[in-house]
C-alpha cells in the first residue's frame, strides 16, 4: 500500500490553514455563500476551503463540504472513464445557478 502524501503536498499546508482561519469567523456567522452552489453556509455547517478545479494553487473560497466533495467525486469519476465532468470556473464574482425554485 502506498503512503498518502503529506497535507502540504496535497495542497492543505500552512498557507491553506491560515487562509481557512481568515474565512472561519465570517463562515461561522453565516455571512458566506458557498462557492459552488451559491447558498449561504449556515453556522455550524461543515465547510471546506475549496480549490479551483483546474489549478489547485488557486482557491474558489469556502464551499459546503458536501458541494466540494461531490465535485471531487465527479472529477475522480471522469478520470476513471465517466463521460461527463463539469468543471466550475467562476468568471469573477460567483453568480448562483438558476434552480427550479427560482423560476
């Protein structure tokens, strides 16, 4: 079995931890929208500091943990032969996607 790379090698080193800490207070107050779905991250809700899908040196910002990890599963499925892999690349400021309840 191969050893898992360090947190720094996976993109979660000291700089990542400092940036996450800077976001923490706003997220805990419920003031931050998820970078993936556009809904507010509720106080106490699990969240991740989300990397850009194509450039892990860049960040999208805070995302619901479920939104971030679903995106990772879709990318992994695409690497394993899935036909469709959406890539989220915000153009400047995030604009939430239209949903059926918005229509």
